[in-house]
C-alpha cells in the first residue's frame, strides 16, 4: 500500500508531464503490457492516455483495472482518459566483496 503523502507527491510531479504510453485501437495487448512493465521498472511511475479508438470495445475503468492487475501496480490518479500508475522498483542487491 502506498502512503497518502507519496500519492500526493506523485500526483503533483506528474501533473505537468505528458503521457509516455498511449492505448489505441488494439487495447491492452501483451506487447503493451511489456512496455508498461519496462517503463515501471525504469521510472516507477507511468502516465498513460487511452485514445477514443480503444473505447469502442471497452470502458476506461476496465482498461485501467486490467493494466493495474497485470502489472501489479497501484493506480495513483485518473482524470478522464488519462491515468497514472506506480510500482516500486525492484532494487538489486549489491554484491558483497569477499
């Protein structure tokens, strides 16, 4: 679970950022999920936009819910068709010198 302070800080930081992932007419595909996971590993936070062509077959809430479940992330903010997700980065353990 993410603390309210961190959630507010992320919302403020991502407010002026542009989306890095656009979800188009093909919807939530394996390739899209791999790209989202890759960006989450690199940045911890990803801002996404759902295009109107993706909403012909599905609703915004269903798309967001599927992405959050498949990437095991947390929804930070949702405004219309734009949303922000967060996932803590897996830290690599430093090698011990012997």
